[in-house]
C-alpha cells in the first residue's frame, strides 16, 4: 500500500490583502473565544440545575418542630392533628417524622381551615 502524500502549500501574502485576511481571521478567533466562554457559562448553569433537580427529587422529611414552625402551632396541636386523623406520620418507637406526601394530604384534608396559619418554608 502506498502512503498518502501530504501536500502543504503556503501562500505568501503581502500588503492590503494580507491585512484584510488577518483582520478577518482575528475577528473569527474572537468570536470563537466568546462562544467558548458562553458555553462554559451555560455548562456551569446546567450543573446547578442538575443539582436543583436532584434536591427536588429527594424525599423531604420533617419533624414535629419543623411542622410547628411551618404551621405556627404548638407541638400539642400537631399531636391533636395526628390523633384526629388529619395528619399522618411515620414513626419508629418514639421518633416521629413526616414526609411531603403527609403534608400534602393534610393540606387537602383540612380544606383551607388551617391554611391561614401556613408559613412558607425556604
């Protein structure tokens, strides 16, 4: 088999044509650098969005003190909600926690009776 021959041609440009060509070339290099910078910015932003999605998909767990702050009520009130069947929970022994599903069900069941006491959790 024959090896391919590489043909290299050089063009010596002088004068006005060379200056115009060099100016256009430099302009294209600047545009490429700007696009690279934009791509890096977009990739960094996408990384933060990926982390936000992961955070949103993670199950949220709340404890009684968290609910007290969210609903601006006492621990006894939370216990009363549980006893009356308005608020479901998970528990092992004396450790009690609530998931976002429990809170969503509670908010649906209460039909707005306690929603005036809700505080935004951030």
